[in-house]
C-alpha cells in the first residue's frame, strides 16, 4: 500500500484514460429493473429511477482520509478521482435538479462504505451499492481488477424515459464531469 493521500485532491500527473470502445454500445439501451441498496435507506430500482431524466455516474471506489490506496492506484488510467467527482455532482446538484434530472452515484463498494462517504461529504442524492456488479452484467459495463477487487470503470449515463440518451466515457478529469453533464443538458 502507498502512503495515504488526500482523497479530495487530484494529482497533476494522473494518466489520462483512452476510449477503448467499452461503452460504445450503451446509447439507446434500456436501464434494467434492478433494485440496489442506497444511502437513502431504501432500495432504488434503476428502471423506475430513469423514467424521467436520470444522471447516473459510476465510479471505482472512494477513498477515506488516512487510508492508503491500493498499490498502483494512481497509475491506473481513470481510477483516481471518485471523491472529487462526487463532490462536483454535489456542488452542481441544484443545477441538475433545475434541469429536471435526478442524480445517483454507484460503485461496487459496500453500503456501509457508501453511507460513511455520503455522510462525510454531504451528498444530497443517494449512492447505490452494487458489490456483485449486477449492473455491469446487465449492461456489459466496463470494469477492471486491482488488489483482488473488481471495480467499475468511471462513466456517466444520462437516461431519459428509461433509455440511455448520453454516455460520458472515459470521464477525465473526474472533477469536471458534473459541469460537462450540466453543459450537455443545457445545450439545444
């Protein structure tokens, strides 16, 4: 394990992820009727949540202050930045709601980990826990393995009427993703 970095700050020399085509099939797909536990205290069904407009961002895993990252984490393109990405969606939440969108975050982390994170950074929207990567199996989403964990690659879906209308993949830098989503939703 490496020294414990500040999860709120992105290093300047992170490797930039490249589009490997792993999300190219997603636009037009229907979000599945998949209910996952959330930090709201209730399971959230993705099909129901996407009946209107839904911004669903997926991320590998959030760090905790004082905890070390998995060995080599910063060298994995697109791995670092889950906390800054989530905080940016928190900061743009009012704009996204004004544009008619609901927001959900999702990772493979356990619900207790998600609860700690959501409370620590004050997220105004639910985070979903998908430790079995059920959504990945259903939509053939890109994942990667590190330190014995299988995790989601970072991507953001905008669904309207249950179907994926826009995919942001790869997402880089992650702390700009929420602003990019707002800009796309505001464009004619």
